[in-house]
């Protein structure tokens, strides 16, 4: 695996395959590691990376605060995740790219296209997160972390993460910097010294900034209305990936193909050919 330092934060990445570049924002919420493209649910079942990398240079990476990438305590918004992706492209000297997001990775993909439309050849949005249940559950996760900090303090957060080693997804008490605490002793030591009141404000603001609506977060509809970027949407259907969120993106993005296929029909035989057909048409 290679690494790049982007805005002072280390990003772990890998380039798989050859051909036109495809920057892939990983699924799995706050455990968005590059491995998720081959180990997580529908992505493992359909073997997307294996098929896409036969014709495209698939750039996969650990999102900041996930896996082996670094992190920094700050009020993270979608623009921070966009900056990581753009910085990785700059590191690789790539000016124009196809984008793919899985799950929560769809949010920074759309935000990226809004911020850098001239750099985006197309977007693949696979199982966009969103919906009322998703917003409620996301806020609850942050609330559980804040309650633990209030009761136990930051030292106990570090102790918990060091002992259990669980991600924010698996145990909300550890917070959104759990992976960085686990992997970086210097970060953990600095984390303990944060002002608790200031820290709580950062976390509360982060939750509100990231999960601010009962549909697909990431970009404002007024900004999406003006995007001239070919987009393929593949909907999910569960508490985190509401079909209504995928339909909302279809409504807001003017050059959209919506693949109206049920989850049961999303197999290795159907999904990779459909995605490659879309990509090949906009190369």
C-alpha cells in the first residue's frame, strides 16, 4: 500500500488495474477502508473491483479517520472528505476522473462534483445513504459518544478504544476518531489533552453538518441542479440506504440514469456489466 500526505493527514491508498482513472470513495460509514470494496456485503458479492479494474485504474483509499489513514480533531464536513479525494488526485497528477461512491461514499462524490465539476467525467452512485431512519440513527450514534465523553471523559474514550479496538460504527462510544486513536499513539496522547467543552461542540457540529436532512446528504439541491455530469444511480433498500434518497438524487441531478433494479437482482452477472456499460459510454 502507498501513502500520501494531504493537508497534513496521511492517506493510505492503492491503484488497482489500468486504464482511465476511477476514484472510489469507500462504503461502510465511518469504517470506510479500501478493503470494503472486496469484503463488504453487496460489493463483495458482485466483485465490483475485480471487474472494474480490468478496464479502469481504480484508485481506492482509506477515508480520513478510517483504517490506516490519519485524522485530525475538527468539525468535519463533506468538504473535508472532498479535499482528501482531490488531494489524492493532485498527488497522482490526475486532472480528470470518473468518480464512484458506495454507501456513505456517495455523499462526498456528489460534493466533489459540485466543487470541481471540470475534474469529473462521470459519477457512479451505488446505494446512496439517506432517509429519515438514517439521519436519526446517525445522530443517535454521535449522541451516544457525547454522553460517554460527558460521563467518562476523553481518557476513558482512549482506554475503551485501546482495549476493544472497535470502530465508531461498531461502538459509538469510541467516537469518530476511534480508528486514529487505535493506530496513532501520538494522536491518542494529543486527543486526551483536548478541552472537553470545545470537543463536544466540535462533535455536535460535525453531526449536524454531515446529517442535516431526511434524504441524501452531501450537496445542496440548488447546486446539483446545475451539474452537467453524467451519473448512474443504483439504489439500495434498507434503513441506511433508503430508495427515496436515491430517487431524490435522480430528481436533483439533470444527467442521470437511474437503474431501477431490486437489490435481489444486483448480482455479479448484472451489476459489473451495467456499470462498465455506463462508464464506457462517457469515456
